[in-house]
C-alpha cells in the first residue's frame, strides 16, 4: 500500500529564499510548457518532452531533472482535462525524485536541489513517519503552505494477507453518534458537533463584522475545524480496526454513496448534514483518505 509521509523542513532564511525562488521558477516553466502543449495540442509526456526540453533548458536556469519533472507535471495535468489549459500557481508544489533529492535519515537531514545548488536542510517528523521513510519509493513533493515548508514523501508499505474472519463487526455511521458497532459500543459525536457549531457561529460573526482584524482572525481559524474532525476520525477508526483485529472479525460498513442527495434535510440541519465526514472515516477502497479502509488493510482485517 502507498502511504504519504509529511515532513516539516527547517530551512534558514537564505535556504527558504532559495526554495521559494526555485518553486516560482519551476511553476513558471510549467506555465511555459503548458502554453506550448495547448498551442500544439501535444498532451503526452514524451512528445511534449521532445518538443520543449531543449528550449526550456536554454531559457530557464533549472537542472535537467527538474525540467523533466516539470514536463511530467504538465502532462499529468492534461491527463485529467484536455479541454482546459492548466495554469500553475507560483507556489504550487513541485515533485522531486532521487536524482535531485536524498535523505540522511540518521541525521534527520535532506539534500535538495535549488537554484543556489544543493542545500542540506534539517527536517522534523514523528517516530512513525521516521519509520515509514525506510520504505520511501518514487517522488517527493516540495510544498509551501502558510509560510512553512513541507516534504510529502511517498512510501510503499508491505501489507499482510487478510486473515480468515471468525465473525463480523458491523459499524453504523451517523451524525449525532459518529459510529455505533454491533457490540453496542457508541462513539459519540458530541465533541465534534460542539466544535463545528462553535466555529460556524464564530465564522458568521466575523464575516458580518468584516473588519481587518476579523479577516485576520478568520484566516487564523482556517482549517482548525477540519483538523479536529480529522483527528477524531483517526482515533475512532484506529479503535474500530484494533477491536476487529483482536477478535478476529471482519468489518462491515454501510454504503452511504450519494447520501446527501438521497435524503432531504430542513434548512437548520443542512450545515450539519453537509459537514458530516463519513467518507473520510469510512471510505470505499483502501486509500490514505479512507481511514477505516486503509488501517484495516495494514492490519489484515477484511472490510466489506
């Protein structure tokens, strides 16, 4: 299974400036390549490489491998939609491979290519992330978010074969109670409901106020509710999978696809219904965005 590990970089001001200029230059290259691809209707990576590589190398001060990654980024964008020309933001993420990025895990250092040459930058992460880095495979994304620098490394983790289940643990999801299992254990959603209600009222109050200080406060609050909900869903999914693993049972989940369009809600309940994060908790296939599904695969627990 492929998991993504987030690492926070701790660059000096000079290194941060080099990273920023590298990011801006790489995205400017992506826009130039996208313009050529759109004009010539060349959307596949290898024909686009032959068409743009030499001219980009002469025009922009990027290394050969960074240019290759930029061409791949544009080709991937056109894979999703060839009817719209993609435009890349100046601080959009850039993918690095092993030719232009390497880790020294024992010293918590990363060597990364920039416009100022190779820079050795320390990073911090949790113990679990440090362990997963031993299974790193493929590309690593450099991301600039809210004034901080991050690396998102892709790791290929070996998963066990699903065991032979001796029973089934049914899980019913809800809004008032986040989940209730077939053993009768209730996972209350009171804390999450209170946080959502408090943040909703605070956002409405600040938006009506409309002052500079109110907008600053809104920016500071951005994402806080989402991060709390993610934390709660991580904790609950971990408990459910551990319970199924220790009792040798499979997990049975209901199909909630299109639930928001299949049911009607009065005006006062719409915000609660549309902030219900059942897909993140449940998921229909193993992916890092489907907490129960991917945690169960890592433990060999069958999911239906």
